[in-house]
């Protein structure tokens, strides 16, 4: 499933923080090595960014549940203190926001189709009030 399992295998203590992870798909040795290197590069990149800038710029990522489903999240962090040995990080579940964005996009598509239909009827000289009489339009979405 997710590459998080690779990091947990490498650093078992992470399991205490993020919980048990789903097993990852088996790949050929070359593909497995490439996947491991990519995951490790991203993982270490977070700490490199924290060390060099004192912050981990917030970014959207996908976390994976045990059942393999994706959870969109916003993650970020910062170090503080004189030696930057202390820090704080956050993970915000964006599921509701993503659902609301999808609903809004759908509503915009429906409104656009309605406007295009009315415009087309007016251009043809038709009476658009007769096209949608309450019964005809019921259930349109």
C-alpha cells in the first residue's frame, strides 16, 4: 500500500506515533530499491528543511488508513529555541474541505449548464419558461 511502511520498517519507533501500517506491494528488486530511495529522500528532506530553515513549509500530502484509503492532510512544522532542539508539527485532516470543494465544483458545473441552456434557448428565440415547468426539471443535477 503506502510508502509509510518502508519508513516504519527502517525506524520502528515511528509505529508508536503513526500506528501500524498496511503492508506494501511486492516489487522487483530494482523497483523496490527505487521506491525505497524516493521515500527515504522525501523523509530526510523534511528534516533537512527543518535544519536549514527552521520550518517545514506546510504542504498537502496523502496519508493512508489501514484499509488503504487515502486521507488528504496539510502538514508542516517549525523548530524553536536557541539551538532549535525543540519544535512543533501539525497534521490537519482536509477531507471535509476536499468534499466541500468537490460539491462547489459540481454546483458550478450545474449552474453553468443552466446558463448555457437558457442562453441557447434565448438565441433560438424560444420561450425557456416552458422548458422547465417544475415537473420537467425535477431531479436535474
